[in-house]
C-alpha cells in the first residue's frame, strides 16, 4: 500500500464508486444510501487505502459502540477488480492493529455476507449468527465476533 488516509468528504464520490464495484454480489444496491449516510458522520474512523498509482483500492472503518462496549468493523471493501491481491487482508490487519492499540481488551464485531465470512475467520472471527436475506434478496447477513480477552 502506498498511502493510508482518514476519510473526509472530498472522497465521497471515490468511496461510492468503490462501493459500486461490489454491487450486487457483496453489497445490496439499497445499502448505498446507508453507506453514504455513514460517511456523513463527522467522527467516522474510516480509512482509505491507495496503491502506488494513487488509486483508491480499499476502504474500511470501525466504531466504538458505547452501549454494548464493543468495537464494530464497518464498511470494509476492496475494489472488486482487485480482489484476491492482499488488499483486504492489509486493510483488515491495519484496522485490527489500530483497534488493539486504542482498545486492547474490547471484543470486535462485524457483519458480512456469505461470500466473505470465511475471509474474516482467518483473522480469528467466530460466527455467531446468520440471517438469510439479511441485506436483501439472496444476500445473507453473517454476524461475527473476535474475542479480545
């Protein structure tokens, strides 16, 4: 990775284009507005990962959910044309290291689809629930957790 940058609103269109490369297999089309609203949050911990050509190749964030005392990985994605080149692993590892520095003993949750849950199992996440069509028709929601004890 050539550069990692914290999200700001000048990157909105780039992030939406990144999202769209993953529709409809990895994200349901109706999720675009949810993602857009997420990015409008001023306190978002959302990181953009650029390659040596200054192209946005992946993005992902996390947030601390105070009521549950848990960290949630949020909106992780890699440009679909660049899947299976290590970008997702780099982005996930980057976020986990940041979280473990700030919140060393807090569990980390995420939700993902049937197409990517095995990827997160490699990082130690455990499956805790499945909701068929949880994101939309044909796109199941897999809830996972990484215990940091």
